[in-house]
C-alpha cells in the first residue's frame, strides 16, 4: 500500500515542530522512515520549497523517497503528478489536510488520511520502535565476571540442597 505524504502539512500538524524550524524536515523524515520500516510500505514524502541537499529526489531507502517540486511548482502539483502515475488507486493512501488535494485523490479512488491523524500513527510507531530497541538492549546485556561468579555460587548451593 503506497503512502503519498504532504510533508509540509505533516509539519504544520505537529505542535512540537515550528514551521520555520530548519530541522523540522529532518525530524519528519526520521519519523516517516521509522513508520516505513515497520510497515514496509512504499512511501513518497513531498515537501514544498528547495531541497535540503540539492537533489529533487532523495532515496532514503528502496521503498522511501523524499521529493521536492520543480522550481515554480508546488508540492500539491507534484503530488497530483505522482497520483497520475497510479492506475489502481484502491490501495493508495494520500496523507494531507488540504481539502482540494484530498478531493482530487478521492475522485481517483485513493484513500485519504488527515495529516494530524497520520501524525499520531507516526508517533505511535516511533514509540514502538524505541520500546523494541530498549528490549533488545536489555536482552543483549552481558554479565560481568563477578555477576557470573555470584550466579554460579547461588546455583551451586541449590544443587547441594
């Protein structure tokens, strides 16, 4: 199920990221990357304005791309072009709060999700990833030599009883 995401809408929905925050795009990209890895869906994230690194298309992973529109065009225009590239819209999800863009996508047969609702999904996905990482760290902790000696003494005493 491909997700096409209006990046500026997503930033505007996040009260933790001011619209003029230069790091805002990076934070959204990281959150979406985490979501994409957990869901393993194709994701295209579209931002207005100039690219951060010069390239209009940034391939974060094989299934996650960040796109910036051509000079003089808007993210909405770019998103419409992306939507035009699909022939089967039933599984396409547009994430945006832009009424006109959502109407355009729904008329094609795509599903739409408000940016604020998707933001909650992102945060939930990010928290789940943190919990998994925490769990892995706890499981993979090694015992020190003195801890091993203590456990051997405990089990050795139990074997004698």
